[in-house]
C-alpha cells in the first residue's frame, strides 16, 4: 500500500513537499515514480527515481523546479516542488514498480495540490 501526503493550497512561487509512505512491502529495488492528473486529462508522468542505480528523470516542465528523492530506511519517497505554477495544479500520485508488482505498479490514492493566488 502507498499513501501520499503533503498536498495543499499554495500561492504561485511557493514550495511544497509531497511524501509517499509504503507499507506491506519494502521500497528497496522498486522504481519510485510520481504522476499527476487533472480532471478530463490523462495521468502524466512527473518524476522517477530508481534503485539501486539511483537513476532520476523528470518531465521537462518540472525539471529544475522539482526534486525527487527516497529514503529506503523509512520506506518513503518524496517530491519537493519549488517555484510552483498554477499549471502544476493536479492530484499527485505515488507509484512503485518492481519485483512482484503489477505491470503498472502499485498506486497511492493521490493528494491534491492546488496552486492559486
């Protein structure tokens, strides 16, 4: 099970950090991903961090503003979001892909991020 937290209403330019906590399995050897979705649109990839290679990648629109990280000792992953824009408004989902997981991985329930003045 994955549980996201940290979503909130913030103003443009502010920062927010999302957390993803895993239970029932250990995140070691799982690629941890963040996706986001707005109503009426497809869910889109935001960022990924691999294990153990630590490979990191971002969608172009968040590169340089968002930072993905993980702490396997706490069974958690994080998404630090800086310089937030109204276009970042979405429900953010945590996803884990790895040994024993379904083909599209394990998903959390999502956390709402709203960027508005």
